[in-house]
C-alpha cells in the first residue's frame, strides 16, 4: 500500500521524467508482487500442499 507512493517520491527525487514516474513506480511494485508470489508458490510446493488440495483442483 505504501510502495507506489514511496517509489513515486523516490523516482521524482532521483530526477526521473515526470511522464514516467508513476508508471515506473507501478511497474516496480507489480514486479515485486510477481516475484514474491512465485517464491510463495515454490515454497508451498516444496513443503507439500495441504491434504485434499490436489483433489479439489482436479474435480473442477
């Protein structure tokens, strides 16, 4: 929730073009979310998923 405003402020302070600041902040935030999600999925997969999760997914 605070990452995009913080990155916007940081990019502005660094002298980035005002046309790109918000887009770059959002893209950076989304990239962070993507890599965090991938890491979480891998960790859950390595530990094994909860019992019954595979069967519920197959029934759909």
